[in-house]
């Protein structure tokens, strides 16, 4: 039964990918016909058709072959990890197809144009179609992974439940929960018996307090009863996002290779190049919006509409950070009065460095803060080189001394502060300041170009939902 379910999952995802290539290919044909409708259009193909009306006829073989090599049909992947592998598949497939067509001189410029468009549209098309297919599999339950959770605390059980609930693309269907209360041989035997009788095909183990010997025996005993296991290591403080596992067989010693991507010069170059290109585009689009908002700010609260404040940038130097003014001109005076008169507001300020229902904020300011429009002028800071599109939150010297302390020189000073960042898409002002520090450190330790892309994409719904913004 488990093998049949695995084959069905594989076939559904394979057909989803094939349909996505077909749709992307014909979107390319449609765009080509619309752009140059007056030009007679032919698609030369010196090879015989292999399957269906693809142009070129064998393009699907490359895309499907690369997706199989990326293990997109057999691995249990989160949404963003799957998206990363899909982007890799599209990029590598594009290079292979264009290289073959160029070297063999099989196709003219029309067909190369089709390959470019097919590769571009393949990414969103396959993400959408695979997403629909996985949602269908998730809600029908039959094709999900019958999962057993093994944990030794209520808190870890809640974490695993939340992961399964929010990440439906994992196809995790929790059928059994085992909470370990003691680490005896009797407990091991009981768990093994329970799982072997439950028709489970995936076990997730998350033990926070178990002795190493018990943990090893548990994994060994379950391994013979289930086809797959996921083990949550109790090493959350380590930067594992860019890690690789290496195993020395003769000595039976595992190594975890941890890579600091920000120390690689080419990575810094691409991050800076992306910042410049993205900021130029953003400023061109947003200049009319900045102009209209500036006028509204002046009409409600006379004074210069752009507010500048001193913030700390890379290497610990200070710079002027630009924002649209969202407060009254005498905001600092109002803050002092509020904190002196209201102990609850003073406690809130010390914890979050923000105030809900802040009386210093104007009506226009409340709107632009909710939609994060007050930060649009910061793209100027990015062009200057003081900030990045994605990075830790821009903060003051006072905050560095109070909250980051010695960790600042290892983490915060290592990168440019960002307009958006991991903290902004993780609840923003709903989280306390210690959470902000931890997320900034995690971002620096685990940075990758793909992580920046994910944060930018997650910023869009966070802004429209006004997630944690005030």
C-alpha cells in the first residue's frame, strides 16, 4: 500500500510538471505571435517529435530530467525549498537547451526566444500547478504521509503540529503522537511495538532532553519499522541553513560543514548589484507616490516631509536614514511627556521601542506606517551604500549598546541594515526586542541570495496584511 501511494504521488507531480512545461511553452508561443504578428512564424526542428506539440519537441525531456535530478518528485520539501529547486531546474534546463541548440545550430532566433520565455514562465506555472496538486493530495489524505510524532515535551509537540499545519506542501498527516516520559528500555520497546502496528510511513523525532544513548537506540529501533524518518537536532543555535553533511566512513565520524556566505566576495558583489538595480526600479516607480504623500504630510502637519535620523550601518559607522515623516514636529517632546506620565507606556517602550496608539503619530502617518510607505525614501540610502534592500533593522547607537552589546561587531556590523528583513516578516512589532536580536543574528549567520529573495516575496503579503505594523 505504501509503495502504491509513493508511485501515485510521483506520477501526479510528474504530470503536474509536464503540464507546467506545456503551458509555459505555449505562453511563449502566444507572446511571440503577439509581439511579431506580421512576421511569418515557423519553428524548425530537425529532430523527430518525441512527445506532444512542444517547441522544440524534446524540451520537456531536459526539464523533467533536471526536476528528477533535483528530487522534486520524491523528496518531502517545504514550499520555499521546493521553489528554490524549481528555480534551479529552470535555470539549468535553460542553459542546457540553449547550449544544445546553439552548438548544434538546430534552431533560429525564434526558437531561442521560445526557450527563454518557456524557462521564465515555467517557474510560476509549475509552482502554482504543483501547489494545487499538493493541496488536493493533502485534503484527500490518502496520498499524504501517515506520520508519527515522537517527542518528550508538550512544547516540542506544539511546534511540530504548527509546522505540519502551516506547511501543507510537506503532506504530513499526523496519525500518532508518542510523548516520552522516561528513557527506559521498556519505553523503547513500547514505542517500537506501537509504530510497527500502526501502518506509519514517516516518523518525526524531536527530543529535547533525552540522553544520547536513548536517542541513538530509539532511532535504530524505529528505522527498521518505517520507510522514512525526520530527526530534529537539538542544535538550533547553529547556522545550519547553508550547512552540508560529510561522513567519514572508516572512522564513523560525521562532520557538519558550516559556510559563511557573506565572507565570499562574489556573494557580496551580487548582493550589492541586486540592491542597486532593485532600488533604481523601486525609486522610479515610487517617486510619484512619495510626492503625493509628502504633500499630504505637509497639509496635516506643516514642516519638511522627509525625516532623517541617525542610524548605525556596517562597520559601526553612523548615517542619516531617510523616512517620510509620520509624526508631529514636536514628537520627541510628546514622547518624554507620555513616558513620564504613563508607567504602562514606559514599560511598553522599554520592551518594544514602539508604542501602540502612539499619540505622536499623525493621521497620514498612521496610514503610511501601516503600509510601510514611510520607508520608501530609504531606497536612496540603498543607492548611496548605507543600506541594503534586505538586512537587519536599521537601529540607533543606543539600541546597539543596550540590546546587541558585544554581538554587534560579529553580526550587526557585518552587513548593511535593510529596508526589510527577517524580523519584519516574522511579526514585526508583535515580537519583543530580544526576538529581533535573535532574528538579526540568524539572518547574518545563514545568509544566502535565495534567503533575500524569500524575504522580499514574504514582505509583500506582510505589508498588505499590515502584519505587526503600527
